[in-house]
C-alpha cells in the first residue's frame, strides 16, 4: 500500500491542497471547521508531511549539524545529549558528522553544508569553510587551538580543571607525577596548566608524547613508556578518561596496584569513568551543560539574533573515586 499524500488528505477533508499546506504550517488564516477536517483526515490516513518538501517551501530544514572528529570519544555523547535536550523540543534534528570516518574522496564539511542545515555546532578545530560567507549560524564547543572571536563558543575551563587534578594529587602527597597529553586546544591548555602547577610546587613534570587520538590504546602505550622510564612515578594525570583507562591497563600489565602503587586521574567524567569496575577519579568538564549552552546560543542565532558573540566558560569540578590515594610509604 502506498503512503498517503497531501492530495489524499485534501480529498478526504474536502478541501484544496493549498489549504492543507496552510494547516500544516499552522496558519491562522484557516477556519476551525476546515482545520478540524484536515487534522481528522491526517489522523485517519496516517499522513506524515515530507521534511524535504517543507524545507524547500520554508527554506528551513529543522536540522542542526554536529561536527566532530572522533566517534569513539565519549565526550561527544554527553555533548550531543545536552544539544538534543535544548534543540529537540524546538523541533530540530541533530545530524552528527565525524570527519575521522570520511573517505579520501569525501568532504564531510561540504556535505554538511550542502544538506542545508539551519546551524552547526563544531566540536573540533573549525574548518575554514565554516568561517566564510554563506555559512549557517555556528557555535564552537570546547577549547580550540585557534581563536574565533567573532563566533559564539562554549567550553569548560580546561586550565582550572587540570589545576584541580594536579592539586588533588599534590594534596595526597604525590611528588612524582606524570602527565599524558593529547593534541588539540583543550589538551594543550590542560598540559600547560598541569606543568605550571607542578613547577610552582618545585616539581619537574614528567610529560609523555602527545597522543593524536587520545584513545585507550594510546594511553596504554604512553603509560608503559613513561612508567618504564620513570619507575619512581606514583601518579599519572591523563588527558581524558579514555586514555586513563589505558593507563589502568598498563598498570595491570606491570603488576602495579591502583591506587596503592599508582594513582590515576582522568578528565571528562564520562560514563566510562563512573563504571563500578573502573571507578576513576576524574574532572567533570560539564560536557552535557556545554551542549545545552551551545544549543541555546545556536537557537538564538538561528532565530535571527545579532547580539555580540558570546564566549561562555563553565567551571569544572573534581570527582574523587577509587583510583587515587596517598602514595605508598
């Protein structure tokens, strides 16, 4: 059986196609009797309006793009959840595009633009094509390497978060602390802050090689390298929770007890960190709140706001769990 069309609805309601269109757009220029007839026909026929046709008619797609660079990073899950909480009730659909999974022949940014999304949240370094004329409203989520003063942005305070992580380890009595960095603006800010706090305490930081993907295998390999070169290390602060899980795997392989022999701190407070088996001490970067605030800013821009660019910074918090303790005497 074929799907009902707008013509079927018009015939069942005894009205014109243009009047059905007016009802679908919520126009006040329709009598109560005609509106009731059309709505009854829609229910009885099971008619669903075409989003594509509606977009062509209104020049709006009711779609928002989320541009990321790694599906495997759980930070994006919480960010997307916050976006959906704000934009979903407004009728927007979220289309996630991961540039890391695109083939060499694809241009994921151009594909997103050609789909005519009403706005874009960028959770990676901003492609130049999105900063030029003709791009839809844009909000940057997270700390990025390049400044974009003319574009709305929302991030947690990565420098404060790193300071909280290192100060927690110092307060426990650790004096040989290693840091496993990643690449990108957020990790750079965390690394600079962590090393500065250690330097202020008179401690030379042990810093691993930056991990491009900030993945669990990279955390595992970086931790093995650092701990083999610095067996006197008593704590590791990793760039994110995913790398911190890799650190736990490396410690297990070396036979180092956590937290008795080695304390471990992550960053993001992902669902992974809160799992009972992992129980990771971490920094809550309020990623869901970042998503909510990015959604509010984008909704305002899509609604026509011409206010000065907003740059929001949310305060992170230390979440102490079972992977940190005073160093063994």
